[in-house]
C-alpha cells in the first residue's frame, strides 16, 4: 500500500509519515498483535466455521504423500503458533501435527531464505537451538530459523531418514554420494516466491507450486 501512496517525484515520505505509521499500527493491532485481544483473532476463534473450510480431501492427500509415497512434509509459516494451531486444527483435525515432520512458525519469510537466524523451540524462544541434529528427529515445532540450516536437515533426512533420538543423528563423517533433497514448495505469496529464487542461485534443487486466488 505504501508504495502506491508515495509520489516518487516529490518527497511525500515525511509529509505522510504520520498517516502511514497509523495505518501500520492499525494493521499490527488487528493482524499481527495480541492473539487474545485482537478483534480479528477473537472473531476467527468464535466463528471459525464461517471463515475456514474443513478439508478432509487435502488431509487424505497429505497422508498419501507421507505414508503411501514416503514423502517428508513440512510447514513453514510466518504466523505465530496459536494462530497456526487454530486454522490447521479446524481444517485437518486435532492430530494435524502427525501429518508433518517439521513445523516452523514465525519464520519471517522472505528473510527466512536469505538471512541467517537461529531456530528456537516453539515452547522456549529464549534460547536458540545450537544443535542442528534436533531438526533431523521429526515432529518438532520450531520458530524462526533459516533455509540454510533447514537444507542441512533435509539433506540428512533424505539420505538417512528421520531419527527418534538425537544421539542417532550423525552430521559429520557421512558418505560421499549423498543425494540432494528435491523440495516442492507450495506458496501463495509472490514476494516470497521471488525472494526464494536465491535457492536456485545456491544450487539447491527445488520446485515451486504457486497457490493464487
């Protein structure tokens, strides 16, 4: 919105800065603020069925990908955990966590793809994860993070599978003929899609499927 409101030929930035700051504050209050106080979140919690569809068909498709075809599934979202839980819990059911090997919230895309930020456990965001072996165990819920560390975990999982114990994960002294993971990324945000082109420049094989409405 801001880019359309500012005339590039004159210095409107300072002239309208007070107005733009109010717009941003209002947006943050409704959509990025307190989950327990925001009118937007309160309405969504109260009338979830009015805004979200139950999608057993997509759930079944994800189950086929994971069980029938042996694919590893993950969620990377900019949303906080409580909002993510509300939406996917309604759409897929209360056991939706079992559909995914990794769940990453508050990822701050698109900078997730080109800036190095640590991962945190979702229930403890005060201490960063220093041992990347944790990402190779599966069924973990994390916040923040970066694509470089995630790629390291994906490569391990592709070649050695998910482990149930961190002591079973060996990130060093590995075989030399490891396969690179091929990642299919489903996204609905053009900005993130363009930013993610850096993956190709880094030689990371992946494919995009855009979901646009």
